[in-house]
C-alpha cells in the first residue's frame, strides 16, 4: 500500500523498535504554550501562522516491524509545496561572510547558516531510506513524516530537544564536532574552542532553568557518538509541571545547536541573511 495521509514514523536513540503514527486529524498550534496533549510535535525554525507547530496524537501510535515499513511504499508527492527560495552558492558565501563579520564585531558568538540544495526527485523509496538511516545512525533519533499540507520530512538527529513524561523533563547540551576516525570515544581530545562552544550551550540551558526557578540534575560533559561524528554532550533532567514544561520548551527552541549563541541575536541575524528560514524548518 502507498501511504499518502499525514503520519509519523520514528525510532528512538539506541532502540530497535520503530513506531508508526498515522493521524488524519493532526492539528496545528501557533505557540508551545497551547501544547497540552501527549503528542509527537514537529516545529519549524520560526513558528508563525503560516508555519505552525504540527501535533500528532501519540494515542494512535503502534509498534511497526521493518517488513511492514517496507510495505508502506512512501514516496514524495510531486504536487507538494514548492520551496519558497533557493540561494545560489555565491549568495550563500555572501551570507556566510556577513555572519563572520557579526562574530568578529562581537555581536554573536556563533550562528548556524543553512542552505537548500535542490535535487531531482527520482522516486526514492522513503520507507527504505528510513530503514537505512536507522541502521547507519543507531544513536540518533530517526524520523520520517508527512504533514497535512503534503510536506515530507526525513532525518536523523543526535540532539534531544525535550522528552517530557510524568513531570520529568530531559534535555541536553550538544556541541563540538570531530570525526571519530576509528578512535575510541575516550581517546578523543577536545580543543579549547570546542569546549567553549559547548559551555555556551550549557550556559544557555542553565539560564533558562534558573529563570523558571527549577533545579536540574546534570550529567556530563562527555563524548558522544553520532555515526562517524563525535560531539561533546551534557544531559539535564528536571521535575516540573506540564504548564512549566511548555514554557521551558518555548525557550529551548531553537537550540544553540541549530541556531547559535546568544540564540535571540543569532536567530535575528539568520533571518536577515536567509530568505528560506522564515518559510520552512
């Protein structure tokens, strides 16, 4: 069968079980504070009425075997939304220079610039792609989903934004990047710049917790693998009510790992330079 309705397919880090969540009633929100249900949530870089948060009801999810995933035969819809803007390579270089100038001026410490690359739709079997990602990145969160407007998103992320269950909130600080190159994780040495970059992320999280007057438990810093790449990582755990958790979540997103630091200034500068960031994730 071919899956054309809204759905989520995902696998948690370090797990073998995959979950399938078909939801024709997936709905949108314009604020994290409106989030009340136990749900799978998909949010853009900048939340707006045009690009809202999408919510899928987790009560509809079930475990799914790899053989059943292959039978879904998920393919991209050729009539789905077009990308609003694609920067040329030279334009991307100009944007990168503008951000470097801001860093030199001391306006920000870091900003994460992205670029869209358009490729021909060769009718890729996305079900197979999802399974390949689960095998290649066992320590990542792997997902494939279709939004109600037809957009298809697929990826493998080593970073946990937030995991909230029974008043227990988990998140992490992830920064610094090195190729593992057949080394043991304990043998990887980190430069001062990479440690400093990771400290910025830790500080960002801890300032949010302090603002909400919530104590947190920290584990780290330690080296964590993501495929062939290693990162510096610290884990945080805290207890809070649902209303408090949604407030924290609103401040966590977007994280320094996908935005920069300080996050508010970095986000503003990214939106000045990237014409696509206000339109898509």
